[in-house]
C-alpha cells in the first residue's frame, strides 16, 4: 500500500507505512520524529478510518522516490 505522511504541527514530519492489509483494515507502522528522537508504534487502522483520513488530507501518500529513503 505504501508510505504516507501524517498531518502534524510545526516542522515535525511523521510517517505511516502500511505493513499488512487485512480484510477489514491495515496494520501500520507509525514513526514520529520529535527533536531527533524516533517514536515507533505499530497499530491497526480500519479501512473506513483510513479512507476518511485520505479524504480529509490527514494522511497523504508519499512519492515512490521518497518512500525508498524512509524504508
């Protein structure tokens, strides 16, 4: 599915990578960079919530060239 940026405050850039697709949702890995400290979380997000986040611009797909650097 790919890598996405999360809408965040200030200069902070947070990323979410879809690790696995399931019937009703996705397992995602979220990496938040706070002043050089990485907070990595693995979580579940339903397909309905994922689609809503795409529609509202809360998450945005990252271009393939940037995706290779973040992996």
